[in-house]
C-alpha cells in the first residue's frame, strides 16, 4: 500500500500515488481558484434558468426572462419592415417608369435592389454585376432581351430557359456542327465572317465565303449585319462583347455545339416588390436603356 511521504527535492508532501517510480506531489489548487470555479457553476445554473440554454427536439428552453438574441433580431426586422412599409406599398402600386422618375422611390428601390442582388444574383453575375464567361455583364449596354425597365423586369421574373415558367425567355441556337447541319469548313468560314462583323482579325477570303452561309443560317436570329434580334434572344455579333468568347476557336465551338445558359424565374422565389427593386437597380447600373 502506498504511503504518504515528502519529496526530497521540493519538500512537498506526496499523495501516495506512484507510477513507474514517479510520485505525485500533493499541490492543491489555490483556494481563490477553487471558489471562483464554484462561483461559475452557480452562475451557469442561474443562466440556464434565466435564458434559453437547453436544446430540445424542435426548440430550446425559453428561460424565465423570455429573452433571446433571435427574438431581438426578429423584433429589429419587424421594426425595419414597419418603417419601410409605406415605401414598399408605394412601389407595389406604382409602375416601373414612375418609380424610376420619382427620386425618393428610385433611391429606395435601388438600395433594396442592391441588397437583393447581393443575396440572389451576385453568385452568377458577380458582386459588381460585371459577369464572367457565360454570365452576362449587366453594366454594359449590350442586352440580349432588352435593357429597358420592363424588359429587365420580365427577364428577372420569368428567367431564361426556365422549364417550369410558361413565360420564360426562350431561344436555342442549333448545333450546326454536332447535328451536321454545316460542314466543319463552313463553320470555320462563318466564324471568320463573324469576326469581320466586329472588326476583328480574320481571313478575308474565308469571311467572304462565310457571308452567304451566315445569311442562310444565322441572320434570321442574329440580324443581317449581326446586330442581334432581341425579340428572338439573338445576341449581337457586331460588337466587342462576347458571352462565350470572341476568338475564332470560341466562335467555332459555340456554332458546333452551343452552350445555352439558364437563369431562374425569380417570380417563384421573390415577391413582386423585390423584383421591381431588382429591375430598377440593374437598370441603374449604367447599361439600362
């Protein structure tokens, strides 16, 4: 049986415990630390009684004070909505042109739209709405479906190629190469013609051959001079703005096996007031017509 003795080096009494020849010194915690620890236990019991603390199946204990940080947030949100209710009601009952012409309503709508854009749209179009490959830049003046307020509103509300929305924006470019509608050489010639429309480096002879092929196969959607046809969702090809790349290889790839972007129909997820605010915000970015 282990016996208590004093450590020869420190003079401290041991506890009598020994492991592999190593004896445990009996050095109790300071009394002030022990009493502080007991005080925190008492304080925690009081906290559990006073505030939400114990998780249950679907919620938590409410505490005798009935306070929670979540409740504070809910109150703050309710107060903010009450303060904004007048402006929101005005937006709900006002058409877009009138909202945009009223300085107060326009400023309020832009602020609300900016917030909604950050939450719902920035993931694809970027925080500054500059877009990226396959995602349109909303700051420029090139609009596939139109950049006036009503057109932007319709695009946001009904989306692009959103299967479940009957009024969605819908266009689809044929796969001229994958479906063997055109030969590889013809697609190459058309690509040179498209490059010529926007003043980019191209093979003049190939562009001349591609002009007739373009007129027969592409002009119906993109316009005779590549100016685009918004009613059909045909992008303009005669400027320096490209959704999937403006070099010859990218143009050939798009004509061979086109990419078709999809945008959600936000009318199923956002209320009409929020969509109006988004439309005013996007229109105010600089490229709105």
